[in-house]
C-alpha cells in the first residue's frame, strides 16, 4: 500500500514532454449555492403574441414591465399609460370593467391590476396584444390605423382567429396586413385578448408554456367568443 502511494507521488513529480514553458490554466472555482445570485421569485410572464417573429422567443421579451405586488388591492385597480405616438388603446377601462363583470366571480377573484401599457421600442420588436404576470393583466396598444403589418404570412390559426372577430388579412408584395375596424378590434380585445390573459391567471395546473397557451386559448374561446355570441355582447 505504502509503495503504491510512493510511486504515485514520484510519477506526479516527473515532467512530461512539452511541460516546460507551458502555462497551465488555473482550475475554475466551484461556485457554492450559497454564493449564487438569488433567483427572481416572481412568476414567469405569459404573453398573447402578435404574429410570428423570426428568431425571437418568449424569453427575449423578458417582461420589462412594472411589477405590481400581489395582495394589495381589494378591487381591480386600473393603470393607464399613454399609448405612444401612432398607437392607441383598443378598449377603455370602463369597457374592460364591464366585460370582467360578466365572468363568473371565481375567475376574477385573483385579478388585482389591469394595466394599459405604453408602446416602447422593445415592445415593437416583440409585439404583444397582452400579458399576464402574477395577479396583473397588461393590455398593449394597437396601431391608430388599426392596420397591423407583418413580414411573414399568417398561420392557419391566425387566419381562423381573424375571421372569428372579423379581422381581414391581405397580401401586398412581401407584406401581409391585418386590418381591423374600431368595433372589431374592440371585440377582439374584450373577448379574446383580455379573456386569454385571465385564462392564464386561472391556470394552476400547467407549467409547460405550450400547455399553458393551449389552456388560455380554450378559455378565451369558451368564456370569451362563445359566451358573448350566445349573449349578444358586445352589441
């Protein structure tokens, strides 16, 4: 046993060819878990994306939003920001309040803030209709012209959805346009975008992003599109 250990020590002291003049890299320090940067404990945001953006992922957006601490509001609080040049808010706080009142009370029990967010340069790179983050729902502006311009063709799902809310797709050269009217974009935001984000708020089962989107899409159709077509809302 002792001879074996002595042999190992001697071999470790012997130079290998090429060792002379070579600078060995220092071993990397092992980061202990106690020194690692504390992770953000806030929940992951869920988005209602506008169109398909080549090369962009949900993580690229990184939710640069005002975080509203949960548990502070008894009733839904409305935060309204200036939409930005060339953009407008598709709906008003009064219209959102009225639409939320039509949902079963358990669905809005944990909703504390609805924010009408401003359009920024980064949000134009990752355009969204809405977002759910914690106990808050964020609604994003739409072009004042009510015409969305895309460089990629719409998916079959986007075409179906546009027809459901009377949006009209058109193709001009390399660009695709989705055209709304004041009434149709209002219908789309109140009965799809808003309800989609409320659906995310009520999804306590799914953790996979694809499953969460599938649930929110179902929720929006069931409690947004179908419910309002049965009741006649909006007029």
